[in-house]
């Protein structure tokens, strides 16, 4: 169902993008700071002074010491980029002006702006304290919580908060001096071919590290979508891959590497049409809290991931995720092997959950650590119907731009910690 691929496909159409690996000197990179908290017991949390970075693909990338784009549209400059390694050495990525890129932070709040005329919104990653590596989240037997205000986010838009198995340093290396601070190394379970450099220790057998992605190869990795949503619908979805990531694939060889559709829980799709939306149990005209718990078989962070549970908090009340009301489905209200199997056998879902190893790939990736991603995007071609269209939500299908040319989402009050420690009434 999930279709993050669309984001990558759209970028080259609407944003002046070019790609590279050295550090440009025209605009200093000042990563907007974002406070979040690490919790051990309810009310016992420690503030962490984090910051965000925008994806490398969104940055001006030009020849080192000059002003010539490394890539124009889909065409690499043949002089700067005669081959993949030289290209990586010759191209520099610039710092960005975050406000003009639609990124605003204040204390513990992060606002992303989508331009619904150009169909461009940012994709951001949370950096660690050194601002040279990504903040890693080891999710097994832990809980991740945030507040969201998506009252402006309408049909056909996706305010997403998710985890991707990116490289700790964004693949920084001799030919990639930019690294995580400049948002390099994106990967996900759609194996996007939009990244224009291979950034990570992509695979033990690949010698194509830190080179320009002149062939548009895919970069695959495990992905956990905590939140893909607008004010009408939301889903949380597992997307496992058959190998630990990030790793590359090429053409048809990318098919079946990862569970691209994923095993999703969308309350509307599971038959409860009164739970989430404007004026409903979770009232999306107002801010609310989203809690996601990653439970293991033995209740220890060293255990194996078995269940992903969701709670909401709004107006001082805890709301459990509603149970499935689909005829023939046991009343699951969380994602587990049993739930995903029932999706297949009873709801005819076409995921590759079992083929990619069930919960195990995510369990392994959660042990290594995942990078936190924020994005806001739309699909003017009606490609968000898997999230909010007939069967999945109350949207007719298509993009609702009646809110005007700028749409904001604000994520705030991010907390991570032991189960039960990140929310208070
Ligand atoms: C967090 O870091 C930013 C950027 O380094 C700094 O300006 C700010 O004062 C820090 N805030 C706290 C609470 O430490
Ligand atoms: C799943 O497929 C079977 C066989 O084609 C069909 O009878 C059933 O109605 C389908 N179930 C759903 C929920 O679409
Ligand atoms: C979006 O957020 C920015 C930063 O807070 C603000 O300047 C802008 O007015 C907001 N736009 C809308 C439509 O709310």
C-alpha cells in the first residue's frame, strides 16, 4: 500500500536538484536544533539537544570550487562526471537556508511546509549530538511518542514520520566528505533509485561505494513507517527487506528485495470509520499524541520483535487502537505475525511480509539502530489513494488543494524510552 517511491519520483520534476559528496562553501550548513527527550520512567525524561538535516538530494550540488551543476534534470555533466568515482570527488553539496526550504524549528517543535503548487516538501533526518552522524534509535522493547498537528494536511497529502535503516554516518568516506550532516545515504524499502550517490557500506561485495549513482540503481533498507497520515487517514506499516541494509539493487533485481507494500494497520481500512478524522474519537482538527510500542517475545530489548502496538492520547484520555472489524478477522488491534498473515488470507493483502522474513528483518534492524525521518509530500496524480482513498479513507482520491498553496504539519514533543515511560495524563 505504501508508496514512498512517489516522493523520490517527483523530486526531479519540481526541484532544481543536483547531487554530490564534497562540502560546498557558498552557504554554511546550520542544522536547525530540535529538542527531544529520552525517558526511563513516566515523568522521568532527559532533554536531548538534537538537530535536523535536509536530504542531500534537496541541495544545490555543483563542481568543487565552481558554480556548474553536476546534474541538470536527469543528465549528469559529462565533464564533471565522466565516471562514478570522479563524479563523487568533483561534486560538492551546499548548505541550505532551512526557512526557504520549508523547515522551521522552535524548542521541541518541527514544522514542515509543503508547497502544493510546486508539489515540493522537505525530507529531514534527526542528527546525533555531534551533527556528523544520525541519531540512532534501537527500538526493540522501546516506545516512541510524538505530538502532531496535521489539521492542514488534506486528502492526497502525507505527513510522514518513519524509521529507515540508514548508515550511521550517511556513508561518509574519502569520497563522501559531506555525510550525515548533509543528509546523505537515504534508503528505504521501496529501494528508491533517486539517490545519486551510493553512500554507505552498501554491501560487502560491492565496490561501488561512494560513487555517483550514474546508473540509477536502487538503495534498499528496512523501514518502519510509524506514521503516514493526513487529517482523514493514517497507517503504521512494517516494510522488511531480505537483507540487512543499506544495499544496492539494479533494475528488475530490485523487485521482491523488500516488502514494498508492507503490512499496514489503518483503522478505517480495518472497518472503524468513526475513529480517526475531523470531529471523531481522535479529532484531527486538534493536536494529539501518538504512542508506538515495539514489544519483543521476552520483554527485553535483546529479544525478538513480535508486536507493534499503537495508543493515542488526546484531551487527557488514552485511546487504544481500535480492533479490526473486518468479517473473518480476529479482533487484532496491533501488528504482529498473526495479524499480517490474516491480512493475506482474509483481506487478500499483497504484501511480501513472509517472503522477506516476517518480523525478523525489522527486529534485526531495530537492534542495529534506525534513523528518524520526517517528510511532508503530496501526489498530484492521485497516488495517495492507498492511504486515504475508497476503502482506506473517506477521500474521493486525488489531491485537495483547497487549503491554499502552503500546508504545514508540526511534529513536537518527541520522546523515546522504556515502555510506558513517554506519556503522562
Ligand atoms: C542546542 O544546540 C543549539 C545549536 O548548537 C544551541 O544554539 C542551543 O543553545 C542548544 N540548546 C540547549 C538547550 O542546549
Ligand atoms: C479475498 O479473495 C476471495 C477470493 O477471491 C474473495 O472471496 C474475498 O471476498 C476477498 N476478500 C476481501 C476482503 O476482499
Ligand atoms: C507554516 O509555518 C510557518 C512557520 O511557523 C509560518 O510562517 C507559516 O505562516 C505557516 N503557514 C501556514 C499556512 O500555516
